[in-house]
C-alpha cells in the first residue's frame, strides 16, 4: 500500500502550527512554511485540495477553524490520506465529546500526540476505531461544555479486541431484549423533460442497522438481488423463485461484512457492531420506480403576465402516502403579484428564492393534485432578456416504498446461546435531486 503521510500538521486559520507529527524522514521540518507561503497567503485554498511544492505533495482539508495538512514526498495514496484524516477527526471528536476546533486541540495536546502515535506507523494508517482505541487509551479528553456524552467503560480484554478478527465488537454484551432494526433509505435522482421524458434517473441507497444483540451473533441478510438469487438457486440445484429482481451497482460494505463469503455465495454475512452503523451503500440505474410524475405547463402572456399549471401524480400504491411534499416552481425575478388555486395543500410566493412553494403535508398514493397560478410581472423599459426557466424541484419522503424495488427476503440471526430475536425492517424513499424541466 502506498504511503498515506510523511508528516501531518494542524494549523489554525492564520497559519500557525497548533500541533504536528513527523512519521518519516523524507520531508523537512520547514515544509509547513512552504504551505503557508504558497497556498495560504496566496488564498488558493479553495482551488484544489492537493498541491505539489518543492517535490512534496500537500493534501489538506479544513475542519471547523483548523486546517489538517498531510505532507508526502513519495507516490502517496491520496484517497487513503483523505480517508485517514476523516477517520482521525471522528476519533478525536469521540474523545473530545463531539467538538473538534482550535480550542479542543489546545486543551488536548498530550492526548492528541498519544493518538497520533497509535493511528499511524511510519506513514501507514493503523486502527482508527474509537471503540478499540478507548480500550487501552483510557485518558479522558477535555470535553466541550455542551457535550453530555458519557464516557465509555473499558473492558479488560483489550489485547484480544485489537488483535482479534472481530475488532469492531467487544465481547460480553448482554441485553434483556435482543432486537435488530434495519432501515433501507433511498434517494431518487431524476431529471425529466417538460413532456414527461426521463433524461436521467438513478437511485442511491443505504442499508442502516441498529443492533442490540447479546454475545457474538452471526447475521445473514438476503436481498432480491439478481446475482444473489441466481447463485442461491445454483447452489441448491433448483430454479429460482419468480419475482422482481434488481441489479445492484457500486456496492460498498462495512468492514464487518465477510467479503469472502459474499464473493463465493453472494450473501451478506457479518458479525455486527454494537449499536447503529451503516451496513452497505449501493446505486441502481435500471428499472427505477418513480414515486411522482410532474406535468408542468407555463404560458407567457406578453411581457407582464404568466400562467402556471402544474399537475403532480403519485405513482406508488394506493395504500401508501408521501409526507412533507414540497414543489418549488421557479418564476422570473420581476414577479410582482401572484394568485393561486390548489386542489390540496398550500402555496405561496417566496421572493428570496424566486419560486412558488407548494407544500402538501400528506399525499396519498394513486392520486393527483393541481396548482394553477396567475403571475403579474413588472414591466421594464430595458431590453427584455429571455427567461432561462430553471427546473421544478421536489422534496418528499415516502415510507415503506423503495424506488429501486429492493426488498429484504430474510434476516437470520445465529448465536450459540440460541436466544430469540426480534427483527424490524423499514423502507424509506426520499428525494435527492428530483428536477423537472419547464
């Protein structure tokens, strides 16, 4: 693996070094002066997060009022460097009670140096898990006065947790009621023409879990993934069950997932961390079920009047409903007066964003709502510029609906003690970039 960092510096907004740590001898101690002179003083911080100066590469990121700068002189893995910084900041926040700024660094010099020695060795990242590091670095940081997060209690078998195969979960957990909560949260990204033709559409999703299980359980999750179902039918020597299947793209798993078993059996098997975590992320580009269709009609009647008609149809099941539906319809900047008629919800003109904002608290499935508006414009003496007509934007949340069609076929929990488990599964679809051209 390429080196992630030869040295790391923490600077304030003035360029003063708050704390630094050198991991290799291939960079000089005055490298931060080059960063301050060529980047901070020339105010080129926002152009590119990676710069090369004097044979060294500077990878920097701003967190609150602190710049974190990693310096390398060899062929470094930039993605690994950024990931290291993000994980390190999350680690510091867990020790400082959720705060990471200049004051938190000044109040925790000794603790930060101790953590920097543990999380990187000779430029290579090591274990950055707060749960594991707190087992043997038990010093409590100076917390923010606004934080009330209790201190985690260390367990005695720290060495086993650090060197064992399951470093993200400690042994000896016990719950009176063993429960697993699984949420599938999807965001729909859509660009549609004014005639209803889909120009671009995809779904990005996350599988979020919250586990309260005793012992060291082994979970197995089955989805209606096409490849997974084909592999399962092949192993069982029988035809696959009929039903809708989907193809997952760009799948990313949590470190707890057994990738060897996933590659061979196409099943998601894992020993979960305790509490809340993100099991996997995915993207789908084919076979997307759109929750809404929007049909806009905008007529410009001369230079001072416009008529706007927008019809919104819900395509999901009649027993479902959408919550918090917001339709933002752009209008020209010279809008002077508006008059609305809506079949449901409420609408108003928001001059700060130049939009008609139409809000519907609860939108049932297989129904439609219409907005009709008359708009009066200010007549200008200068040459009239053509209105660009920005796209209509939507915000919504549809419980128990997935635009991708993803479904949980089974969620099995096995633990040697054989206790009973309660599984809860929930589906939520939200609007990501849901835009319709006028």
